[in-house]
C-alpha cells in the first residue's frame, strides 16, 4: 500500500513538473519573442511542444514567430495544427485565411495556378464570405478552363458586390462560351451600366444581341460603341452585321464600306460586301 501511494505521488509530481516545465518554456519563449530574440523564442516554444505537443496556444505562438521571420510555410503549418486542436481559434483562423490568400497570389503570379486554387479554396473553407479569395478563385478556375466552377464563384461574389466591372465582363464571356446568351446579355448590360465608357463592352453586348436576334437593341449599343471608339473596325463590322440581319442592307453596306476605307484588306468586310453584291443589294 505504501509503495502504491509513493508511486501515485511520484506520478502526480512528474505531471506537475512537466506542466511547470511546459509553462516555463512557453513564458520564456514569449519573453524572447517580445524582445525580438526570435531564434531563442522558437527554441523555447519547440521545447514546450516536446513536452505537451497538443497545446494550441504554443503552436500559435510558434507560428507567429515563424511569420515574423518570413517563414510563411512554417507559420502556416503551426497555425493549421493550432486550429485542428482548437477549431474555434478565431485569431489563428484569421491569420491562416490571410496567409492562404497572400500565398495564393504569389503562386498564381509564378504561373502555379493549380497551387493557387488550392490555397484560395482553403481560405474560403475558413471563411466563405472572403470575397477576395472567391473572386480570385473564380478567375483562376476560368483561366484553367473550368468554366462551371468559375461561374459559381463569380456569381457568389457579384451577388454580394454588384459593382465589380471585371466580374461582369468575365461572367459575360463565360456565359457566352456556355451558350447562356440571355445571361451573357444581362452581364454586359450591367457592365455598361457601371462603366458607360467601355466601347468593347458595348460591342460585346451588341454581338450577343445579334445572337439572340435583338437587332434594334444591337444597333443601338453598337452605335454607342462607335461614338466611344470610332476607329474600331471590329465594331463597324458588327454594326454592319446587325443591319444585315435586320434586313437593312443599305446601312449594312455603308458600315462595311467604312471598314474597307480604314483597312482595305479587311477580309470580313470585303466578304460581306461580296455577299451583298451577289444578292443584288
């Protein structure tokens, strides 16, 4: 009985000693950290974790030191452990979220789009309302030809921030690619509402109106595009197409003739005028 009692005391003493050691290493690490002795702080935090590896506070502190040293991957690793140990650790989740977005931008700029996507997905998993991460994620999906995923992300963002011209442009092009012409028209309508000086936005909208047989609307927006950029032969060719599809061959010819005056070898305009000649128009 006496031996068992002594063993219990020894176990309790060892536990208390371990806790004291852990606490002292952590406190000393914090002192080093606050005084700018980052390498010493790392050593103390690692010693603390060697005794109690499941302490989220120490993992967070070690991650903070790594971040201050510019070791972002090591910092992320420690913060991830801290959040796994304490899922409601909001301060650390915020650090992780910001780090995923920043690191994702760096990866994307280096041409590593798939790695950037994975990082931005992690940021969104931590905070589904992170609109910057979702916007970047959506644009990255589009660049990788994952149009459906890109549309989903950008639709989420534009619903929360309906004044982002770039998203309307990208959505409009993505919808057009998917054959969703009415949705594409709405996206470009919103774009020209936000930026009424964008000639090519009006041009794209005109092309979509022609596609869905809204020829009067197409003529109107293409005329506006020409006012903004009168030397753009692409717009004049589209305006000619709108008049042609409406059956106004005289005005169609006039637009294509302007193109040939500006660019005598423009194949589109020359071919279209040839069609009119063959029709006797």
